[in-house]
C-alpha cells in the first residue's frame, strides 16, 4: 500500500501535466495529430484515478483520528506554504506577503482543495466508523448503492455543486465507505487474482480513452465529462487499481521511507506560487515548441525533479516535527 501511495502521487503529477496543463485535445487536434491526441487522452485516463486511490487507502485502513496526527498534517501543510514563500522571496521570484496572504495560509484557503476536503473527512471519520461497526452488511450495502446512484445522477450527469465533480468531502466519504466495505466484506468481485484487477483497470482506461476521444472527434465538445472524480468509469478504474495493490505482499524500507513523505509532492507542486508559473506553464511551452519525444523527455524530468525535491524537503519537515515533539514531551 505504501507503493500505491508513491505511484498515486506520481500520477497526480502526470494528471496535472496532461489536461490541466495542455487542455483537452480539440476536434482539430484529433484529426491533424491522431497519435499525439490519443496519447494525451490515454495519459489522462490512466492517471485520473490518483486522488480516488488516496481516499481508498484511507478507507481500507480506516482513519482513527488522533490529535497528534491531525496537528502533524496541518503542520506539514503550513510548513510547505511557508517554505515555498520564503524560498521564492529569497530568490526574488515572488513579492512580499501582506496580512491577507498570511491569513489565507493560516486558514488553509490557498487553493489546496484536497487539504480542506480531507480535513472534513478526518473530522467525520469517527461517525463513518461508527456506522461501519454497527450497520448490518445489508444496510451497509444499501447505503453504498444509494450513495453512488445519487452521486452518479447528481454529481456526474448533472454536476451539482454538492458533489463538485468529486472535489468535495462528500465524495471522499463515499469512497472511504466503499473501501471499508471491500475490506470487511470480501466478494468474488474483490477477491479475484490481482492480474484480473490490473486487467480491469487497463480495460477501463482504454474505454475511457476511446469514449472521450470519440465524443470530441465527432461532436467537437465534451472532453472533460469522462474525467471527473465522480465518473463511474473513474471510480471503477480507481477501485480495481487500488485492489491490485491490496494483494501485493513485500516489505521495503526504501518504499516506506519515500511513501512517508509522498503527500509533500502534492503540497509543493500545487502551491499557488509554483503550480501555474513553474509547473503548468513550462509543460505547455514545451508542448507548443517541441516535437513529441523532447516534450516527453523534458516533462518526465520535471515530474521526477518535483517528486525528488518534495521528498527531500519533507525530510527536513519531519526532522523539525520530531524535534518539536521531543521538546514538548520534555516540557511535560
């Protein structure tokens, strides 16, 4: 599962390097550059499962809220906000913050949507856990079916703000419960050989790619509709991708060391001072000025650099946090 954390975070970098940076291929792009367009759709289809995978991990193990863990999560978020700001300020790349900017940082309103939604999931986890522990299997099943039917109708087909395309804590709660159910009540759909799980994920990825590409090719619009986190195909792909990793069994200190800082990758590259000017814009520039192979090479190097730098910075954060805990313990 720690390996899944690492891969899912790499996929976050990929998904942001795809449609978020380049946009959806147009009808003209598909006609003129069919291979490049297909690869862009496939890249988005393969990587869009990243966020749902993280929530499924939380649901599989179950969130047991602890004040120390919650404070560490908040500290990590604030640490990266301050680190990015001070680093860019020192380099003369950003302007000095005012009271409003510091206020947005300290109240977690700087555009890091995942942080806010996860905080709400974390707070509601005891209620969700209580339901899981006390509901019968039949009731649990009915609630899950009802939730995903309603989400598909209102959140996917009608795009109600309540579900916000899966960016909301409500969608997180549904995924959390789905993973808890899969863990507690194994069925033939969840206990099959791991190779079937990966095969289903790949088939769904190809289906999503071909559907999205075909819709844009023949209608000229609708490219985004298949890539919301509330899309049934995205949820199914995420679920079977996740199940594949639940059936792997190995131990690696290196994987654990990296995975312990995986969330830092999100916090660094999606920081508002970095995301658009230093991540999305360079990728867009390379795509418009280079042929396919150089573009892929430069983008891959940027993704690897963002990942490695984030992990190393977070190790500094971990050292400071452990030091603060020791000082706090001594003071008591």
